[in-house]
């Protein structure tokens, strides 16, 4: 079998067709497939989710991480904090659905790699993707799946590490509700989907931690986005800078 193309694809080109497989999106597509198969009572979707999960385990690095980008594309691939976090969503969903131990074991292995890289400020030691030496604020969307694993195995260290990391990110909230470093690159506008990652990661972490204080911290951000949408016929632009300027 062609290992490069056993996961979901990153994109489709009308000229070149489907790209090669993308581990990150393969990981967080799994919960959708499981839900779809369960609701529609169609085992084919469940089987696809399990196949995706098996492929992800096959290409997982020995230390628990996964490389970033399209699988097999880079000559010297870089281990990815964010992509590893998103893949955990798929594995922990497979564990909860099948109760097959390997899914939990490999979820824990990935989470252990993530926690091992945390430094005293509760974030990671180096940049990831396009940032240098700063953990982007949308990595709240990494702490969320780590917390899912932490609570699944009742690991207080993982839970506390994630809680501290989430609070470090919420310390970046500015007076207008925007976050410092919530974009792909420093001093660049944030795509609305990284804004969404930032907010959702904090919301879901607050739910798992049962911490209403975290929910209160992001209310100004949500209220600001609602007001901006109301002023624009319910729509939002593709990106905002750190002062909510387009």
C-alpha cells in the first residue's frame, strides 16, 4: 500500500487532483467520521476512521510526536506541536468509541511528548510553524486535547500543566479582547480560524477544568466579535490584527 496516501488529503487542485495525505486533518476528521457512522448507522464511516487511526499510529514518531505538513513532502520534516495536538483528538475519540487500549496508549505517548517540551512559563521551548521562540495563542487548541487525555487517565500533572498553559495564554488578552500572538506569524493579522482556535481551545479547557473564571476571561473577545459581525451584516472578514483592525 502507498503509505503516503492512507490519510485524508490536504487539498484538491482542479489541475493536479488530490494532494497527498495530511496527518493533522486526518486526526481531527476521525471524530466526525465516528459521529457520522454512529448517527447514520453506516459502519463504512467507522471503518474509515479506524483505518485513518491505524495509519496515524504507523507514522507516529518514536517519541510520540508527528511531523508537520503533508506526509512525505519535506526532506527534513519538523516535529509539530500543533499537529500532534490535533491528531490526539482522533485517537482519544477512537479510544472512547472502541475501548481498544492502543488508542489510549498512543494518545498518552503523544501527550507526554507535548508536556515534556513545556518550559517554566508553561508554554513550549521554541517556535512552531512560522513563529520563532513564541508559542502562538491559538495553541490553546493543543491544551484542550491534552486535557482530554489527562482527565481520561486521571493524570494530575498533565491537567495542571495544561491549566497553567491556558492561563499563560489568557494573560495575553488585551483591553479590547484581542490576544497577542494569535496569528500564524508575529506582527501579522490573525486569520479568523486561528482566532476561532484560540477561543474554542480556552472554552473547551474551561469546560474540562470546570473553571468559570476562564470562561469569563474570554467573554470580552466573544462580545467584540459579535459586535463586529452585527456591524457587517453578520459577517466577519478573513483576518484581524491584534487590535481588531482589518
